């Protein structure tokens, strides 16, 4: 079955510290992988996406993610977290570059402490 | 340019009623998708439309229907509302089928 697992429901990170959010997927075909961020009362904003090629992808706001096919993972990282990064983060997998019929994980809520 | 706009922002309905949610895509975008986000869950795909034709449908009952108009705006209709339909309904648009999705802020539907 196609699915996305985000093992961490809630993570708290100190401002300035590094961040890694985990994502594991199960998908029968070549996966197209996405990370979205959602602030309270807002829609989803695309942080980055992986289609093919270099397994380390750069996104907006200083985020990056690494695709590891052997581990079926697509973890999101940021070297130094800012208070404004506090939000909910969703990993998603789809079958095409358009993100048609995306399958989302349940999300990880990031809190940033000062 | 304006982003994806959805109306209304909030809505309260009673079980058994019908509801229509509206979405205006980013100017020039021809594809619209609808997602349901229940509290504490990730969004779940409902429909995708492109050039007024349905291009994809998620695992939702026939009570859910949608359409896309010549100006590319879209409506999502839900009949015979159930308590479990309470959710944030997100609309997303893309320039073409191959483009990235841009999400609106959603319509919060509460069914009592």
C-alpha cells in the first residue's frame, strides 16, 4: 500500500540548533517526493521536491532534504532553526511531477524554543 | 498576483445539509485540486480537474462532487453532510498538469 510515515508527531528545537524531520514512504513506482509547511490558519507551502538526479535537494528558507532509496526515506534538514520556522511540516509522495493525488503523512509539529 | 482564493473561510452546517465550497486559482492556472484535512491528519486527495475535466478522484463517497468552470474556478459540493465531514478543505492550483501545486488557505467546515 502507498503510504507516508512521519514518526515524530511533535519536535521542539532550540533556536539556532539544527533540525531533522524524518519521513519514510512506501510507493510501488518511482516516487516523487515533496515537503510542505503549514503555518496556523494557512494553506500549504512547498518547501522542496525530489524527482530524480542529485539525491540532496535544496529548498526555500534554507531547508534541504536527502532522498535515500535504500531506506525509503526523505528526511528534511535545516542547519540553524529560526523562531519563524515553528509550524507543521508534511512529507508527501506522488506519482508524477505535478503532485497529482499526493499522499501526505500525518505531519510533524515543530516548536522552537528561545 | 493574487494566490489561490477560497470562500468562505469558515462555515457551519448541520448534519444532512449540503454545502458548496468555492476556489479561484491563480491567474493563468488551469488545474485545480481539492484536498480534505481532518484535524491532526495530513491532507487527503479528493479531486483534480484540468481544463474542466476530472483527471483524478480520491477514495471519497459519491456525496462529494466537483466541477471546474470555463474561467478555471472550481466548486466542491458535499451532500448529506456527516459529522465526519468536518475538516479544512484545501484547494490547490497549478499552471499545467506538470506544475507544482499552490495551495489556498482553505475553508474550515464544521458539521454539527
